[in-house]
């Protein structure tokens, strides 16, 4: 948890937060349609030359309408690392992807690569659809900019939660909203954002613990009745 308080976020930190958002924030009717990709899987997508191997590590994308892809500029295939995180949002319905980068598009090339590979997997021959339909577009749009050297991962987490909450709001008209949202002028205070993320993690973890405890009590009660 110390990484959330200060410093660079590792793959495992982003994976934990994405898992909590997926399990505890997404309603059941969106699970399977909104995919938050594990950072290690996203890294493999960008660097593997084997479509079969990539397919083997990807979650089921057959019902996906939207995929959140954490982008990292790490080039060392033997270990985690890198120096910058950004977020790619793939709209499977319009076959477009949108990139949000807190360092003026520094990860654009990596994001575009991930977009192309996922497009080939989702819409290429032998993919989710039988007819080849290439990705129609990749765009890098204005995003909140970091004011220090290590809050890029924090901004990725803030954006992911912001987009999911927007999906759940009555004002949500469709994934095209995310291509037109004006986010470039939004300022993210790193210290404040880290505190909010820690609070969210602790709250979600508490909820999970309480639900598990309740389920255990129900199991014990049912055994007693039997």
C-alpha cells in the first residue's frame, strides 16, 4: 500500500485497483462488457509476436464493448518497470480507441501499437467476428497533465474510475462521450488523489471482507438447519 501513498505505481498496484473497480463498482450487467485489462496482460499484448499466445492470456472478450488498457513504456521483457503510465480506452462498438496521456502523448506509439493488436484480435479474421473489420481510428485526446515525475499511474487510476462512474450516470449517452469529454484543463493534485485512492481501496476491501463474513455466517446457519 506504500506505493499508493508516494512514488511510482507498479503493475501489481494498478492490477489491484482495476480488480477492485471491476468486482465492486461495475454492476453485474456490465461485467463481461467492460473489461479492465491487467497491466501484465496489456504489456504482453504490446510485445508478443504470437497472436495465439496473446489469445491464451487475454480474458474472454467476446462480449466486450469497452476495454481499459493500461499502457506502460517498459521495453524490458524480463521484468516490470518502465517510466510512464497512460490509459487506452478501446470502444469495441465503433472500433476506435482513445488514448489519455498525462505527459503530452509520450506513450502514443505504445498505445497505438496496443490498439492495432487488439483490433486485429477482436475484429480480424478468426477473431471475435468472422469478417475482417480493422480498427477505424486511434486518437490521443487532451488529458489531465501530471505536475511531478511519478503520478502518471495515479492519473490512470483516477481516469478509470471517472469513466466507469460516468458510464453509470444518467447523463451517459455512449462510449463516444469519452472522445469528446474535455479533460485537458482538469488539474489533479497528486497528494489528494493518492489519499482518495487509498480511501477507496480500504472501503472496497472492507466491503469485500464484510460480504465474505456474511456469506460464512449464512453457510454456518444453513449447516445448522440441515
